[in-house]
C-alpha cells in the first residue's frame, strides 16, 4: 500500500459536527494531482450515493469495499424496517451485521425524530470510517477516509430543522387536503 506522507500531513483536521474545511469536490480535484492513477481511480467509489452503493463492484481497496458493504447493509436494513412498519411484503431477510450496521439501523429507526435518526446514522458512518481505515495514518485509506468524512460533513450542513419541518408540514397539509377533498370534506 502506497503512503502519501506530505499530502495527508497537509490536510486540515476534521471532527464530526465541524463545518467542512473544503468541499468534497475540491478535495477530489486535489487528490487527482497527488494520488497515483490506480489510487485516484478508486475515488469514484468513495460515495454515499445509495444507487452507487447498492450497485458497487469491488474497487481494489479493501477499506472502501468494507465501507460500501457496511453502507449496503445499513441501507437495506433501514429499507426492511420501513417495509415492515408499513406492512409491505418483504422478500428474504435483510443482510446481517457488517461493522454494526444492523444495530445502527435498528437504533436509528426507533428514534422519534427523523433529523436525530439521520444524524445518528451519520455518526455511525463516521465511526465506521474510523474503525475500518486502519492505523497507517499516511496510507491511501486515510485519503479515502477524509473524502468520505467531508461528504458526511457536507450532508450534515444541508440539514436544516426549520426547513425540514416546513417541508413536512406542507406535505402533511397537502395529504390532509387531498384526503378531505376525496372523502367529501371529513366525517
């Protein structure tokens, strides 16, 4: 495994809950300059995009493959829990634990506040990055981990409780209005 001593040493530190020091896209661009071509090719797989995660093929990075397997397990367990709550037909069983993903999904699903549940899922993702990235602080895994963490920080910044509640209220009112219009105005 190749090490990137200078590049990793120049990265600003990040902690969960911080504002991202740079965008993930800007960081990807930096990586293209600093990483070997084979290592840079894995950058396209460093994503939390659900469609990309579920269709992911082996990347050539054991770290990213493990992280994507965990994310698939997390997403599928959340989907199974939602389907069960809605009493929808579920084929098969959800995938079992990959670095605590099943337990994180269940705990988040039991939370009453959707924002808190999303933040809990992201905290679990952050912890998985730390657990799976290894101990070699200057390895390419640390570069990938940094990119994944930047994406989580950007995602967290997009959460806005007031906007979320306003959107929920608008959707709820629309559904209620349609229901009332369809049932002749109520009881």
